[in-house]
C-alpha cells in the first residue's frame, strides 16, 4: 500500500505509511486535519477536498463528472482539485503528496 503525504491547511506534513482505502478514509483514520469525510465517501459533502501535487496529477487522474459538479460549489477549486473519497489508493500512488484544502 502506498505512502501518502498530506499537507494540512495549517501547513503540517502528515505522512501516512501503508495508506489504505481512499485518500479520504486514510486521512480520517489517521486524524489528518481538514479532512472530515462527513458523507462517508459517497461524493456528496466535499469535506475531503484536496489539491493533488502537480507531480502527481497525471497518475491520480481528473475528477469524474459527479465529483466535478460538487467541486463547482466549493471555494478554492483548482485544476488539480479532487475529492479524496473518490481517489482509491493503489500501489502506483506510492509517494503521493496532496494539500488539504479544509474549510
Ligand atoms: S467524503 Fe463526502 S464528498 Fe468525499
């Protein structure tokens, strides 16, 4: 399972070794500040908004249609915005870095 670095809204780097599930679930399990995952990962709350580090955007891929619709209502949306619950963690994402947008 991949190692993922989350940079919190406060600027703290939280490294999760052996991250499992999705970017959201791994963050919630490891109490990463700024990711709440209020809807449980069904793409309806946007409390898992992250900016994917530029070096990783191709590997992570773009937001899906439903995800884009929800992101449009959010502040701080960038080209590299994703909802963490929609990003499944795979071994290919080992070393991934994301910035937590928070609210
Ligand atoms: S956890 Fe609700 S949209 Fe991701």
